[in-house]
C-alpha cells in the first residue's frame, strides 16, 4: 500500500531545514583534517578472471587518513581519460567482489566502488574496511546511533568523509577525467551521494536512488521500519536525549546537503517504500539547489524502487549528459 502522502502533496513538500549554524564550518574543518592526513591512494592490479575489464584493488585515505577499501574497474580496451562513476553502497553491504559491479564499466566508464567502513556482514556483499570507533559509547545494534551523542564522533561523519575522499582519489587517477566524475548509490548509498553532492564542487552529476539518511525526524515519526527504527529504539531507552540526537543528525541530513548541491541530478522514489518514506526523499529533492533535476516516481514499488529499470534510465541520462564514454 502507499505509505505516505499523495504525489501532488509530495511534489510541493518543502519543510523547514533544521540546520546547525556551524554546518559549513563543521564540514570544511572535517574535510581539511582528512586531507591533511592524506597519503597516495593505492590501486593494485587484481586478477578477477574478467576478459573485458581491468580491475584494481583500491586502498584510499579516508577520514583521519584511515584506510578505506574499494574496487576500481576500467574497460580494458578504452583509451585516454574516461568519465568515472563513484558508487556508494546500501546499508549493511560492503564492496563485495569485482564481478558484482560490471554495469558501469560495461557502459564504458571507469568505476570506483567504495567500501563502507564497518559494514559488509549482512549476508550479501562482503566488506573489508574496519571502523575504528574512538568513543565506544552505548548504541542500538546497527550503525545509525554509533557516536550519536556528539557530531564529532558520529559514525556518518567518518563515512561521508570517506566518500568525499573517494572522489578525490578518482579524480587523481590518470585514467579518469576529473571534470567528468559522477556519484551514485541506492538507499544508504543514495544518502551518501547527496552528502558528497553538497560537499564537492564540480561534479558532473549526482544520482541518488531511493535515498536514505534524509529528513530524520519525520522518518522516525511515520515508519517503524529499520534502519530508521534504530533511532527509535535508541530514543526509547535514552529518553532524555531526543533533542541532542536530532541536533547531531542536523549535520548529516540529506536535506541540508541537497540545499548545497548543484550538479545535474536524477533522483528516484517509490511510493510503497516504508524504509525510506517518499516524503523524506521529496524533502531532499525539493530542496536540491541545482536547476537540472528530475525525480522518477515508482508508484507500485517498495524500497527496491526501479531496480534495473532505474539503472537503465541512469545509463541513458549519463550518455545524454556526457556523450559516449
């Protein structure tokens, strides 16, 4: 069943943004600290048994210079600098195996897949990047409340910084055209995509698919599905911490990043999605600052959204935007 408002109300939904006064300073300082701790990203050739794609095992400097793993795939017979798609992964998943990521290289693009620190043990895509947790305070199982009492220690400060540094690593690679870098991802990956779009200038495009990590307070009020349910579980126990939790989340809300993002964008949303309810997605989409934007609505789908149909739309969008790779 539909889980939120009718489409006409969703299309006009523009909630006030709950944004910390030092939002820009917080992120400028965070990213500068990460870049000050940088070291050269490593791209090690990897034999994945593939005949049309060159694969590299990536280790790049993320938050505080901590190592973040990934895969870099390049069409074997392509020449010169290529457009590059940097992709972020859904909640609980890791970088998996190279042959699980062949779409973008098959379309002619370089493709950097970023592992998500601490994730990759949910029975699907395996992960290889630890998350050194500097605080270790109590949390609800999962990642949503790790370090949530303080934005300096919140888990997604580290993840979003990793994601920006993945773009830096892609742009610095000799096979990549730094002016044609695209960011994308679904669910958690879509939320990370919005964060990067708001933090990095000059992206060729941003494609958040059924994005998570947006409009947190409303999400906790209209769905009991996880992962937003982790916040609810935490606040059921930490009854006095409600305002502090949402004050922290203000630094990590896709709505606030969207208001700073200008790259051409293609969103997607599903009207039967109780994991990332449509109004939370439209809150980010309607605040998106770029003029070249569009959202595909999948009315009878849940959190899977458009799946392969959406990916096909993305391929056509990039071909029209960037030309043949």
